[in-house]
């Protein structure tokens, strides 16, 4: 289908609230793209996330196959923890995760050291981002993906341990957070050299199911504020992903002022904000909001089911945008990463993009 | 110190997350010949219920809840061994676990805390637990509830494997299976043959009180 705008034109229109031909589409397909490599036979997760060329090629192939409006290079949420010294369990076909933390006492928070970002998976992430950003330059808006300091600490120390120590010895937590913020700052500067258009931060713990404003304000906001500023200074647009059930929207959208905010929706959780609520409350006025298709549907749903969900979301969003006198300020996306599971159905990802091309059209 | 003062001390200790106060209150309860179950239910559990209500109302958050839970367990460590054997055997047993392949256990730990506060004797199998271990523990320990958690999509099928394992073992009809975790839903619970899915640990305990 010939469309009225290129991917870049459409996203730029959405970002600046100018008229666009349709809503942008970006199911957050990252690790799942590895299934397109090796002539369609795929490569293992382990191989994909250790080789910058394979990492990048997956996004390039994903773009050819699905025709997205963005390419955002999420690897997984154990990259920084692994390079900080935590043990990462690397299954062949599943998302790697930390299975051995490195904080066993309060003193351990003082032992954090910024790793050499040219080594380990931090280096793979940077180099991989460079390759796909250059390959896709001019075709789509590209972004790197980076874990925020509190997320990286929780992955390294263990979330429960970190939360308890926040209560009993906050100074220990701050010592580690300062080092991880330096690590993040080095990563930002490196991403700034790759040619990616934006940098997407995962500030996972801004969630009222986990932390209140006071705790988030103490343990992440000052560090995130510094890193957000640094992101802009290094020539990248600020994007934030937060798949929380009860996200801190006032802080993360109104205060942090990202260009793009990607979020989830949990209909079973009272108070979890739906797409139309987010728009109606003004959060899309100055920010391109993205969401909120249930990632489970990419595994368990049929093409018919996910097409219906996408169509309904397009119409819900267009109605809400119209009421608010906004243009294409909503990107049809998954609420969290499309599961990189071997059972994820590629046809369901394609269906989201194809239905958005039709049902997301704007007059 | 009067009985009420000891109970208030225990409850306040849990609400404010003061472990040493909980230990001292538990010892004082036993020294005053208070029944251990009374000290647990009217002291520690009362405090944990207050914290649970405040958490549900978003008045306190995970750091405070986890600290309160640790405080409750510190008191329980002293009081549980003092429960007469006959009384202990009357407590409903349950097992909680994060299914194999997943190591995210905060949700499971909160459910365990609320189940304990709800009067259950909880067998915590931890995280990344093999299916066979969950099934065999349920049968061997004669539990009335199996509570399963996962944060991740790829490990959801492990919940189905547990239900199937309980069916194969012949123990399914004797146990309620509850599941939780962000990727789960009531529809998924129904699909795999679980009895219940909840987003909230306290609501789950309330459901179990009616169902078991």
C-alpha cells in the first residue's frame, strides 16, 4: 500500500503535532527480530546479544519485514547488571536475566565501579546501535535503549534487597546510584556518537505499585534529570519506556518532558491509565505517547484477535486525540516488548502494523 | 506490661518496620504466658493487615511493605515454635513458588506475607522452582493452596505444567491453585485450569477464605 508520508515524515509530524497521514506504528519488536536472521532460521538469543552485527542485522531485517515507523534497540534488562559483575543466566531462546546478584551487605554498595563500556554487552549494545542506526538512517527514526540507574541497581543488587536497604540505609543506595549514573553518562556519550536519533530510557520503578512520589523523587528523579539533560546535550531526543501498571505520569511526562513516552495498560489493575485517559488528561499534548497493546497477544492471540484489538485502539485513540484537538500524538505500539519467545507469532506483529496503516488513517 | 500493651507493641512494630521491637514484644508475650497464636493474630498479623490496607490505598509502598514483612517474620520466628503441636496442625498449609525459569520473587514474597498474615502455614519454595518440586511438595505436605507467580511471559506455561502435574498426580481436586503476575489474566487462569488469578495479594487471601 502506498502511503502519504515516509516513516520519518510521519514521525516528525507526530512529534511536532503537525498533520500526519496516519498514526505511527511500532510494536516493540526487538529480540524477536532475531528469528528473521540466518535466512529465516533465526539465531539464538545468546548469539544475538553478544554480536553487534547480529544485533543490528535483526533490526534491519525487522524493518524490511514489518515496515515499522521506528527502530529502537532494546537488548534486555540485564546488560548493565552483567557488566557490573552480576551473573546473567543466558538461555538459548529466552531473555537473559540476572540469577546471582552482587550485593550481600551494605558495604557491597560501595564496591560498584564503572565498567569499561567498550567491553561486555555494553560494547555490543553501542556498536550494534551504531550499525543499525547508520543502515536505517533516513528510513526510520532510530533510538538506542538504556536502563536507568535505579533499574540497573535493582537488577544488580536484587530488587527486594534494594527496596529494604532504601528503608534502612538510603545513603548506601545513593553511593551505588552515583556510580551507576556515571556508567549511564558514559553510555549516553557513546550512544551520542552512533547516529541514533533518540535514546530511550527504561525508568521502570516509577510505579505507584512500587514507589511513591517521595521515594521516586529521592532515588531516581535527581539522577534521571541529569541523564535526561545529558541525552539532549548529546544530540538525541529523549524517549522513556515504562511498562508499569501505575506509572508516575506527572513526573515522567510533565516534568521530564520526553519527546516520546511508551507505556502499558493493565485493565485488571484499578487506576491503570488507558490510552484515551492518558490523552484526555493532557499527557499527549506535548509528547508522543506510545502503547498499549497487551504483549501476550503476540503469543497467544490470533491474527483476527490482534487485528481487532489494534483497530479498536486506533479508533479509541483517534477519538480522544480529536477531542483534545491533537494530530498524530499517539503511536500504536505494544505496552512492553513483544515477547522474544520462540512461540511469538510474527504474523501478529505484521497485523498490528498493517491494521494501523488502514485504521490509523487521519483525515 | 498488660496484654493489650504487648499486642499493640507487636502491631506497631510491624507497622513501623522495627524488627527489634517485634522480637522484644514476642518474647514479652511468651513471658506473660500469652498464647502464641493470640500474639500472632492480634499483634503481628493485625499490624500486617494495617500495612496491607495502606499499601492497597497507595499510602505506603514496597520498601515499607517489605520492611514490615521482615519485621513480622522476626516476630514469627519466636512465636511459631511456641504454638502447641495440635494447634499448628490445624493451620491450613499452602505453598508459594515462582515457576521455573523466573527469578523475580517480590510479588511471590508479598503473597506469602499476606497468606501468612491470613493464617496460612506457608511453605515457600522460592524462585525458579522446577514443576516436579511444586507438585510433589503439594502432595507430600498436604497443602490446600498452591500459589504460583511469574513476571515473565516465557515462563507462564510453567503454571499450566504445574496444574497438569497436579492432575496427573491425582492431587488436583484437593488443592486450590491461584496464579498471579503481570502477564497472567483470569482468562489465562481458566485456560490452564487454575482456580483463581488476582492482582492483589490481600484480595487473593480474601478469595481463599471463601473458597477453601
